[in-house]
């Protein structure tokens, strides 16, 4: 009698167990473009007791993971596993909103929310105002980012690669600042339309919600089977108005910016102290 050993079964069972396990993890993937109310949605989800990773958490906790992905050192599945390890319920803003399809496949029970504006003209005007406000907030100090390893590494290893994927270019980035490019509006509106159409066409209706945050709590709570809070829907960075952008960025990016400012201070100090020490040593040598 020949004993047949099944060498495939255990591996398949392990694989199936892993799939079943991660299916219960991520609950919400927010696929909305920037400036479609994503910050308001993120705040609303937090108020519904979901653990949300938005832009600030990306730059604080997921920065190295996403940089490794864009450098080709890890896969998108590795990125997703990192979110699982820290128990995230909802991903908002980039780079996750670009990889909604891959994340949807990784978390087969996750719901997908697409936030939209009234029309693409309002969306583009809000985008333009926000990024011009960002550049004004950063100002010429943007170039001091080259004095901080964390800052320059993050911009070239995460932010700019993501902008090129999501927007088709990095013209609105503070280190580029090509606002006069006559093709910006056409290209960005095209990206916005195509992104939204792609999401609508590829997410099963049973797990998909398209919403304008002006609709408030009702569609969101119905979609997530949560009771409607007895308070106003939160609206954050409502239109990216000039003057508000700086305060908003200081709020959400404060830990990252604080670290970068510290590194700039250290670099400037070294740039002053080291030449001074060299000159001091030189003159003492000459005098001898």
C-alpha cells in the first residue's frame, strides 16, 4: 500500500486562513481624490469610532513603509500588512486613494467610499487654492528642506512619486511650483474624472458608497450600519481658503514638520560651527 502525502493541502489551508483573517481587518478604503472632503470624512469616521490613518498618520507612522514601496523594495501587499499590524480600520487620502483597487483585493470585505465635489470646476478651484496656500505657507523655506534628511527624503521618496501617480505631474509641489503651466487644469480635471469613473466601474455596489460630504451623516451611517450621531457633521479644511491652509497644515503635519525643523536647525548650526572651527584652527596654526 502506497501512502500518498499531500504536500499542497497545509499550504493552501494556511493561505486560506491568512485571507480569511485579513478579510476581517480593514473596514474602509477611502478612494476620494484630494479636496473632495476627505479630511471631513476622516474626522467623521473617527467620531464613529474607527481607527483612521489619514495624511498625518501616513507621514508619521507609514512614511518608511511607503518610501520602501515607491523604491521597489516591498510590494503593496507588504504595505497592507503593515496597516493590519497597527490595527487600522480606515485609510484616507494618499497614497492609499491611488491604490484603492489593490487594497480592495487584499481586503475582500472592505467597503469603498468615493468622495466627490459638486463638479470638477469647484474641485479644481479648491485644489489650486489649497496648493497655492501650501506653497505660500512653505515659501522660500521649502528649499531649506534640502538641509533635513527626513524632509528631502520624504519629498523625493514619497510625496513627489505619489503626486506623479495621482495627479499625472508634481507641478503643485513646493519644490516644483509650476503653477503657470497652461496644461495643469486640463490634465488634473482629466485625472479626476478618470479616477472617479474607474472606481465607480470596478467596485461592487454592495460595498460602495459615493458621497458628497455636504450630505452629512445620513448616507455614511446607513452605509456603515452605524447610528447617526446627535451632532453636526465635521467639516475640516472646507475649501482650502488662503489663510486657513497654513493653520490646517500645521495641525495635521505638526510632528513631521517639527522633526524637519529640528534637522534644519542642526544642519544650519553645523554649517556655521564647522567652518568657524576650521578658520580658528587655521589662524592659530598661522600665528604659530
